[in-house]
């Protein structure tokens, strides 16, 4: 696949890194010679210094032969015009744009991105995506990652196995026998920095991070069986009143009536503006690194500190400071991947990587076959994929025990006619079933092949 990426920042670099590793033909455009130089030196891609919306620059990047344009610069208008030029002049089949301003995304303006106006096939709003992930993490405090599939009927949760975890040192097959009515499947395990797909004879150990696929209704019970009985936070302090912070505060007002929220915003004008938009949230003006302001926000009585500013260092330090002042737990937004491995050692309980959220959304449209959703885990070491089975799929027909699945792949759930089914060896996949699969990075191509339309079908 030939892909042009406009924007060589953290998101653009991350997308280019993944696509280049899969041997796609990738060109990256950015106005910064430094960013293009860095991407040329470290990745097998073409780097072009220029404006991503200019026709001559897109032409130089190979737009005439491109299969896809992914516009993820810092500017919405550049991303929109890049897609428009790619469509009108070069007839690029798929155009993806990151749109951050919520003004463009209001429901009554949704016709803006139609083919008759601004022909963008996929609009990605990182603020909305990250905001929803923050809300899921707040609702399920025992999980370190939560993603939904199959019309939100299926959930993948990443659960840390603590010393007191009741399911450790027990073969996975025995867990199924002990809890036959629990539709939960352990599809992946991260142990000592190594990710693998477990077999039924494998056991979970203390310190493991287990990736579990279950139904939406059984998430809390699954967390409980893993020893996570944490209660949902009722007193929350949010640091940062940007698009994400405002979205989360507004959603908490609407969804969790009893939750008391206080929000800290550093810019006075922004603090006044969001105070006018929120009904019950207390908005404080000042720095989240100001200890006096944190105490004014009653941080010592808070259940959760959520740091959502645009600055990783502020998010990390304010989270640590809040914990030391008495806050029970914290959740930080961290863009820079080099900080991720430090979080546990410095006192950050959990973090969200917005770059990974955006990359996962893009991969959903890069993947071939009937792929409905993709979520990347462990810095791209594996993906959880929701795919629709076709009549020609090799998975359709035989019992799963005879399907000869690669060792680096495991089916977590099957969604059929509005019902979630837990897979077992005797089950047969039918056409139009939606299958949720955990696949190691080197098996993703195999998943794509399983869910592509075969030429023999025609």
C-alpha cells in the first residue's frame, strides 16, 4: 500500500513507524526540516519538506499513485485542504484527517465532510477518543486499559495480577471449569516485558498484565475475580481545561450525577469560558503544580486526580504531588513514550497514551479485509481486532479446534445476531459473525487474509 502522511509530529511518526515496519510504501510531508531529517534517519520512509496541502508537494510525494492520505498535522485546516486536494487533483481513494476543533464536529455540521463538500472518508478526533477512554478508565478503576468492540457489547480489559489475585497459579483451562458461566477469555499476557498468547495449560503469575476479552455486562465481575474491587471515584480533580478536560468534566456531570468534580485551568480566560459551560463542576484558576491550589481543591480528600494538560511534565508531576498530598489514585495523559516505563516507579498509577489512540483508529482503515475495529497494545507488539467473517473466510465452517489458528493468535469472543458467544473448540464461525481476535504483530497479516474476499468467490 502506498501511503502519504502529512505531519511528522509524534502521531505522524508513530503511524509511519508502524506502516513502514509492515513494508508499506510510506512518504511523510512536514514543513519542519528537523522533523523530516529525524524521520529519514530512523525509518525506511521518504521524507519531503513542504506544505502538506500544496498540490506540488503532494505530487512530489507520489499522490497520483497513492492509496491513502493521512493528514495529522497540528492544524485542522491544513488537514482538511490536504484531503480536498488529494481527492480533487489526484483521486486518492482514502482520505483520513485529524480534526481537533470541536466546532467542525458538531452534529448539525456533519454534512461538511461529505464528498460534495470536503471529501474526507474518516475524521479522527483525538480529543473525543481520548476523552471516552478517560471516562472508561474512571468507570473501571481496576483496569489499566479498556476498549469496546461489537457495538460496545464486547470489552477488552487489561488487568494487573497482584500478589493477592485469586486466579494466579491456576491453569487457564481450570478457570473455565471453575467459572463456566463467565464469558471471559484471557487472550494475551505481558510478563517481564514480554507479550505472548497463552495456552490453556498456562498459568497467570503475580506481576502479569492479562488481556481479557469479556462481555460488557461481565467486566466488573471479571475484575473482581482478578482481585480488583476498587470502587468508582466519587471525588475527582481534573488538571487541564482544554478540549479533553472539558469533555470529561461535562460527561461526568451528565453520566455520574453523584460525582463531585473540581477542575484546575492555568489560563484565566479559558477558566472563565469553561466555568460558563459547566453547571456543577467547580473551576479553579491556577497551576496544577501549585500545592496551595491543590489543597484548595481538597486534593487530600479526592479519590482520583486526572491530569489532562498539554504538558507531559505537568501531568506527571501534578499526579505525583496529588498522591503525596493524600489523593487515593491518579491518571495522567502522557504523549511521550519514553516516559511510559517510568510511571510506576515515580508514583503514577495509570496513564493514557493519546498517540496510541489515534494510531489504532488509523490502523482500522489501513488493515485489509472486513476489519471493523483495531486497538494496538504494548507499543504495537500486538493488536486486538474486530473482523467480520465472510462466506469465503477459512474460519467459516470447521470447528475452531480444526481451524489451525497460528500460535500467536487467539479468538476472544464471537458476536452473532446481537449475542456475545464465548469461543470453544466445538464452535463453528458463521458468515457475518463478528470475531474479536488478539493477534501478535507478526500474525496481523494472517488475520487480514482470513477476512478478505477471496478471488474464488467471484
